[in-house]
């Protein structure tokens, strides 16, 4: 039996709450510390702390790093300034998604790519199979820890442990390099995956425990809670932030997922451009929509969606919204049924229950989501998102 991988922060889980860990793609990670509802509310109202050290970090360097990453991804990489980041996609030739990722411009010819944990090996092989010899590729995932501090109080808490004046003026999707943590260099980015303001700290794995403990202590007066995968999922779901393998995959394009503003067709050639341009011209056959249950029931991932006797798609993510107290879902369905107000049915435990297409994101106060869109549109003004 293969043992599960653990992050550098695993030994600290037992110091707070009653952590319950699960197998998450081969990692032993906490699904909760104090309960999903409490952790979700902490992030929305105060602050939460997440161990996301299972994520992957690649460093690409060389004189051709910029044009290579530009060809590799859908984003406007060439417009990135040093200290700026962008959310983007690597796509297959057919427009399906290899992975969604964030690209950080560290120096003129040096970039960090942050990828999903379950795709680290696949992404590394994809990048190495396409890169020119002039670009150096290093996988820093094993030695890098990543801590996410999210919520309205995130800035004030971070300032308690990191005396960096630049934090006060740090814009969303920008980052700084600092040596304030135990004398080690770390990157602090104003990014996140919750729909709230927040920061992500990249540091050498051996320094992660001291940073985590410092943030826990500094956050205690603010009501900060350590948070697990459960709250991470409900928070990102309310803000309609995609999860690879559910809202995005090799079979789901960014255009179908309603993320066309991250696809810069006007920037020049990139892998998958021809297929995505053709799909945009013809109109997407499927759309990711929001659903609200009319009948009593909770739609879960992969539940089939029907219009009459015809299956028109399936749920990608569904739950009862902790913030809104409504049974909501995201579903990928045939485009003709995507208009707001359309009534359809979701099959739940063998029964067809009524649901209605509603506007997304479900949670409207989403500064991080708005920042992502503003960041995407700051470069080439190409490809507005399909709206529903």
C-alpha cells in the first residue's frame, strides 16, 4: 500500500481544533479543523488560514522563457511586469485544458508557474516536451511550502508578522519578495481561491512551520481559524472559481467554462488557439451555468441534468451554500438551455427534481474574482467571457 504524502505543516495540524484528514489525490490533508460551516464563515467575515503546500511550483528561466510561456498558455504573458501575476490555462490542441495555473514574473527572463497538485507530473511532462533548450525548467514543488491567508482581516493579520511597507499598496495579482520570515526569502502574493481578499506565501518548506504558527498567533484576536479542504471548496464554489477535474478538464474548454476573458486570441499563436478560435466563432456547444434547486435536494458532482427526457449535461459541483443557505450547483449543459430562468431537472438518487438556471457568481461580494477579471483584461483587450 502506497503511503500518503504529507506537507511540511502536517505535524502542526493537531495544535489547533480537531483536524480530520482525508486522502486528497495521494496527499493526507485536512478536510476540516473546526467544521466546514465555521471555517467558511471565518473566511467570509474575518480570516482563515490554509495549508496548500501540495500545490506545484515550477521555475522557468532563459532568454526565450517569455515567448515560450506565451505559446504554452492562453494569457498575455508578454505584458506582465516584474512583480505581477496572471491566471491562465495550458490547453491541448483541441482546446481542452491541460491545467489552470498562475504565472508569476520574477525577473525579466524568470517565471514561476503554480499548478494543481494532481497535475504536477503531467504538467511537468507537458512543459518539458514543448520547451526549447534555451529554457531551463526546475520543479521546486517538493521543497516549497504554500500558505494561504484569506479574508477581510488578512492584511491586518499579515502586517502583525511581516513588517513590509509594500503590503499596504500591494495590488491584487501582484507580489513582493521579502526576507522578513526567519531571514529566508519568500514571495507574498495578493491572490487566493476564496472570493475574498487575501495573500499566499511561498517559502522554503523548512520555514513553513514557524510562519504558520506566527500567523495563527497573530490572527487569534481577529478570530482567524485554520481551514481545511471542505471550506476551501465551498468558498471557491460560491465565487464560481473553477476546480480542475470538475469545471475544467481535457474535455472542457475555457470558453465552455465561461472563462473566455483569460483566452487572448489576439495575442498571437498558442497551443489550442485554432480550436478555441473556431469554437468562439461557431458558439460554444455547452455552457457552465449556475443552478438553484426548486425542489428540495442537493445536486452533487456528476448528477445528470435533464430537459424533459433528454439528458443535457451534468452537475460539476453542488452543495448548500454556507453563506446564502440555498441549494446551489454549477452544471455544464447544452448551450440552448443556458439562459437565466430556464427550468430543468437534476436527477438525485433516482428522482428528477426541478431546478432553475440562475446568475453566477452566487456570492456577489467577490473582490478576488473581480481582481482576476481586471487582471486578465489589463493586457490585450481580447475575448470577453460568454455571459449567462
